[in-house]
């Protein structure tokens, strides 16, 4: 018959099955009334005890087989279960037809073979059903299922085996067959318990609950029949009702709607997954402890010991999972998700180790990509991510195996490597090449700043700060950068406004840079100093020509206006974020060592070092160059004047440095 695939057809068949099961339920009620009350004469009771009983179990088996034929989903599981139920029903029919009036009835008989055939078929059916409904099951869930199966089997064995063993007698084969029933029932119950634990109690759904109830009832009927059935007619009658009722429950479970397949979770974070095995283990421990005072049987002890062993296995599996999760968490926490390089967290940890006393010298190089924003805007973020991944792989390949590459976020990368076998500048330039790429319509480069450890930094934060300063100093010096473009515009304004002034400023910047190198300033500080030297008089573009070019002395009002040019210069430069540090120096370039300067009246060390250096260079250049006010003097006269001003207008230490070490260098004077 064609399988029913559409929902409407399946619903119609379920309604027919519900009617069929309702008829069987009515027959079971009638059977129970006749047997237990009892109703009717001996002939009626005999007919119900044989033919109605057989019709009930055969009808239930037929319902399960019909489910497997008419509905395609889970067909293998229900077909296997239906075959097992049919075997049991045929065994009952054989007993009714052949052995019912035999005295004594042979034991074991062909009926027992058919009865016992029900169990392996049921085992296979339950495994197939669990597999179909649970989907992929995690290893830890299977261990939980094994714990549950063994624990329940242990408890059931303690309750079942002692009375059954006491009631058994006869041949060795008869005893073995009799024990096969409760053993098979225990195995079935354990399998159901394990299957429910694999998917979780809340996920068992109604079908599994009906199956569990049916098999529990089936096992109870077997135990009652084997232990007290021969001594009590009432107990035998109750057992005779338990078997067909269990079959009806199995048939009802077969026709319940199939739920969506579930994936059992075995996450250690879910407390219910650890609570259930612990609870079952506690029950087993209590049972084994009770075995010290009362007899629970070897089977119960064996199942209990196996259950505790399974708990140990679960602990081992849990430990392995937790260790794997911890390692994965550590890896994820220290890895950039996009490029796979180490991230800032890893860098800070590595820097801390690199700065520990006794560690070999190393260096840190910090990189920032040029042109990446334009590339991202032109080609989109996915293309930008692909580019970062390629550049990250190139950088990692370049630094291995001696160093380590990092991505700090955005378009910032970093390299940390020892200096014993590597030349820092050579490695930094090679890394710059690895982070560069050119193509049709785009060009990606990198600026970098390098710091030696531990000679130039003693903490990770300081190392990053120094490297960052040097990187941005290099970035500002590059043609086309924001700082370079701003500087170019302002110098052009100065040239157009005052051609002679910009030549003076070039001289100041040149001398200031020479002084900075003598004092050991880093590249970023030198860049800020040079820019401030070039632009320290930018505020004079706001001074009227008649004041700026006046040959004679300035009046008080004119001097007041002239003194505002440093504040004006600061405001002009501060409008560009890249010029903030330059603006601060420009404001203080006319402060005097003795506090008589302007605009803030700073004195001594209060005046920024760069501003004091620029003032010395400015004074020398003003005296030796052509100026609209003042007279040009010789170098010797200028030096003499600088020394006279030392301690009043000028920093005396810087004056001596300027005279002794700056002016003496041929490259400065040329």
C-alpha cells in the first residue's frame, strides 16, 4: 500500500487508528470485568480468557504494523516493534489453541520461544526510534543514558530477583527460561530509561512516556506471574490484564504524531545534565549500602557497580570536554577572529613576559595601514575583510618562526620579536612590505613605529605608547598625509603673505631639529619640534603689514597686538587634529626663562622644552638673517648675544648646547 506522505492523509489514518484502539480498549474493559468480577458462567470466562485475550494482543500488534506500513516516517522502528509484538501474540495464540488444556503444560514450550522473541525485536525497535528522534547525540548524553539504564536495572533487580528466585523450581532449563523474562524486562526498562535520558526528560514527549509505562507494566506482569501466580488466582488474573494493556499502550504510542527530531545537548553548563546522573548514582550508592543489611541479589550488585563505573566514565568525558572548551576559550580570547592572528590580549601578555627581568632583548613594531579606508569605501567591507586576511597571512609568514604577528583591531597590526638574531629595522621594513599591496586603482602601504625592549620601555602600556607615537610621526612625515597636507597649506600661506618670513622659519626648523637630535628626542618628538619651528610665527599672518614691516620701534599698542600672534598661531594650528601638539609648542615659543615673555608669563622648566629650543634657534636666526627690524650681525656677535641672554630670555643649558654642539656641526651650518 502506498505510504501516506501528506498531513491530511496521516491525520485521517490516525483517526481510524484511534477508533480501532478504542474498540480494543472496550474489549479490554470487558475482559477485565469478566475475569476480575467475575461475570458470566465458565464458558463465557473461558471464551474471554482465550479468544478475546488473543484478539486483544493480535489487534494491538496489527495496529503497530499498520502504522509502519501506512506512514513512512520511522517505519523501520515501528515495523520491528510490530513484528516483536506479533511474535508474542502468536505465542499466546499457540498457548490458547494447543496448551490451554494440557496438564501438565510443557515448560518451556514453543510459546516461550515466541514470547522471548518479543524482546530482541523491541530492543532493536527502541534503538531505531531513539536514533530517529534524537538526531545526532553527544557522547556525554549517551553516557548519561547508560548510567540511567544501569541504575534502574540495579534497583529493579533488587526488587524483582529475590522473590522470583524464591518461587522458581523445576529443571535447570525451566529455571533459566523463567529468569530470562525478568532479565529481558530489566534490559528493556534500562534501555528506555537511557533513551529518555539521552534526549532529556523534558524532551521525552508522550510517545516515550507511553512506551516506558507499557514496558514497566509488562515487566510487572511477568514478575507477578513468575513469583506469585502459581499460588494466587487473583495475582494471575491481574497479570493477564497487564500484558494486553501494555500492548495497547505501545499501539497508542505508535500512532501519536511524530515530533521534530531533537539534538540532545550535553553542555556542562546545563545543570540538569549533571543533576540526573548524580541523583541516579546516589540511589545506587544507597542501594549497595542497603545490601550490607538485606539481600538484594548478585544481579543488583552487578548492575549497581556497572552504573558507578559509568559515572566515572562520565566524569572522564566531562573533564575532557571541559578541558577542550577551556583550550578553545583561551584560543578564542587571544585570537583575532578575522585574521587568525594573535590579538591585543595576547600581545599584552607577551609584552609582560618580554619585559620580565632576565629576558632577552626584543623589539615591538606597530603598524597602521595607509589607504585602507579608501579601499574599504571603494570595494566594500567584505573585500576589505579579505584584504586584511591576506595581509595578516603575509605578515605571519614573514615573522615566523622567530617572532609573532598580531592584529590589534581595525587596520592596526603589530610584530614582537627578539633582537638576538634579527635586526629590528630590517624586520620592520620586511613587515611593512608584507602589509603592502597594490592593484588596479588602489595602493595599500603601512607606517610603523619601533621600540626596543626593555631599553626604551619598561611596561607594556609604555611600549605601545612609544611605538604609537613613532608610528604617527612617520605617518605625518609621509607625503599626502593629513599632517603633511596641513603643513603645506600653512607654509604656502606664509610664503604668499611674507616671502622672507618663510625662509627664516626654515632656518629655525633646521636648527631646532639639530638640537633635538643632540638631545636624543625620538622621531615623533623631532617631528613635532620641526613643525613647530616651521610654523611658530604662523600667527603673524593676522598682523597688519604696517606693524609687521615697521622699521622703527613699535608703540605699546602695536606691541600688544604683536604679542597676540602666538595665541593666534595656536588657534590656527589647533583647528587641525593632527597639529594639536604642534599648536601647544607654538603658543609658548615667546616665553622667557625669567618669566618676562608672553602670552602666559611662564618661567624656567614651566616652559615646554621644544618651545625653549625654538626660542634659541629663532634668536640666532633673527640676528644672522635679513629682518625688517633689527640689524644683521656676525655669527660671533650672535653667539655673544645669546650668552648674554642666557638666564634671562633663554635657557642657559640650551644656549651652551646650541653653541658647543649644534653650531659646530658642518651639516647644520651648510
